[in-house]
C-alpha cells in the first residue's frame, strides 16, 4: 500500500494534468450531446445526413490549411516553446499560401459527392466554418495543451463546444429550420469561437518570420498534412460512401449511429494527447510489449463500455435523445465493438506522429484508407438492409485494426526521428 502511495505521490503532477484535461473532455461530452440532440431532431434525417457528411468532408479538407504546419506549431509548443512566435508566423504564412489549394479541393469534393444533393453556396459555408474557423480554434487548443496549459485548453474546448450547442438550440426555434439556415448558424458559432480563442487564449508571443526554418520543416509538415487528410478520409469515408450508395436518408441514419460512437472517443482522445506529449520527450517509452497491450486493452474496454451504456439506455427508452435518434436507436447495440476498434486505429496513428515517423504514418494511413474503402464498399453492397450493414461493421473494423496494428508496430521497430 505504501509503495502505491509513494508512486502516486511521484506522479501527482501528471495525475493533476490528466484530471484537468479530462474535465475538459467531460464538459465537451455534455455540450456535444446537447448539440447533437438539438440538431439531429431539428433537421430532417436526410438533411442531418447531408450536414454530417459535409462536416466530415470539411474536417478532412481542413488538414490542407497551412499544409499541415499545425504539427510544427504543436511540436514547438511542446518541445521548444520559446520558438512559438516564429512558428506562429510560419503557420499564418502557410495558411495564406494554402487557400487556393483548399478552395480547389473543396470544389472537387462538392462535384463528386454533393453536386446533386446540396447547393454549392451551402456547402461552401460549411467548409469555411470547418476549415478557416474551427481548425484554427483546434490549433489554439493544441498549442495550449502542448505548453502544459491544460486548464486553459479544457476551458476553451468546453466554451467553444457550448457555443455550438447554443447555436443548435437557437436554431431549433428558427422559423425555417432547414440546412441552408443551419449553415449560417454554424458559420456564426465557429466565427465567434475563433474570435474568443484568438483574443483570450493564444499565448502572447511576438510573431516573427524565418523562412529557412519553415523550409526545413515544410516536408515534414506536408507529410503530416497528407497523413491527416488520409487519416480523416479513412475515418470519415464511410459517411461519404453511404451517401453515394444509399442516399441522404440512409446517410442520416448512419450519421446518427456514428455520431453516438464518436462521443465515446472524446475521453480517449484526452489520454492519447497526453501520451503523445510524453512520447515526444521520451520516444522509447512504449518499448515494452505488455505496456502496449495494457494501453490498448484499456482504450478498447473504455470505448466499448461507453457505447454499451448508451445502447442500453436507448433500449430502455428509445426516445431519450429525440424522435429522429429513436429511429436509429435499435442499431446502436449492433455496433458494440466499432468504437473500441475505431479508437484503437486512431490511437495507433498518433503513436507514429509522436515518434516523428510522419512519412511512414502517411504511407500506413494510405494503405488503411484503401483497405477501409474496399471493406465498406463490400459491406454496403452486400448487407441488404441497415441492421446487417451496421452489424457487419464490427468485422470490417476488426480487420482494419489488425492491419493497423501490424503496420504501426512494425514501424515502431525503427528509430524515432528527433524534432
């Protein structure tokens, strides 16, 4: 008992930081649930499916912003905070240069997936909200976490999620609650979030420009940007495929199920974020096989328990989260193992980022994206109905996890790259 007390005493700072960060996740979880319930029951199921799919596309496209230079900003905040002003200047310059590429990629995505379903103006508003407004907010949260300012990062995460929730609640009382109107609400909520984050939460540093330093980091940043795009394509591809193959209504049902699954990942991402920071400073910390196994078992158990609790609550009271969610409620339990497997694939991708193996991470994610496209297309074309489709996702994500584990831990046998 005394050994346990001594161990906890030596880790008191780490435990305090984790508790602070988790409090931010708990707050985000509450407001994310309010946001989801308000929006999913105000829009029609088909419109919610279109919004969720466009938002997922925006998350993927947002990784083009600054050509991935947010990764250099995060590493500077974590390892060399005195250079934060220099890397902030680099981020702003790269963000400006990336705008034409971002616009062209966004238009291409609209043509391929949304041209017959959503007006270009509505799609553009949603993409601007995700890429130019929300992604910089995420960068500010990331920088604060990197500098160990977990309380500020947690409060900002809660505040900005609360602003989205308030926008969704206000939208529920709007005279014409359609997708076009919601795009305006969504843009305004993200714009206010960025204004508050930039004015009150970004560390005060004199912005400087060092072109040579940026050029040395550019290749690594581009690898990260490519890997992030591929990662989110791999994560969100299912929504795009369901929309393309099954149409907006099925996409809406599927988006509701996956959004409930996404909520289980919020606490896990806090743990992953802190582990990544530790690995940036001590890249060999996961060299022991039993430690790796224990961490993965914990991620899977927490994720599965979270969805199981939610599924049982919806089984007892299907309308607990509203009438539209009730239509998808019977499907939640069928996806029981999906969140754990999905969160493990995300966790493994972050391990390679922490070790600086950005090129290998990009290659691995590209391979996983191709495999996921093949698996999901097979499931969608052969499942026949929504329930068999959701049940088959457990097997698809299990295969995806096994492939990810093989690629990730093979790469981790190689030496890490220093910052």
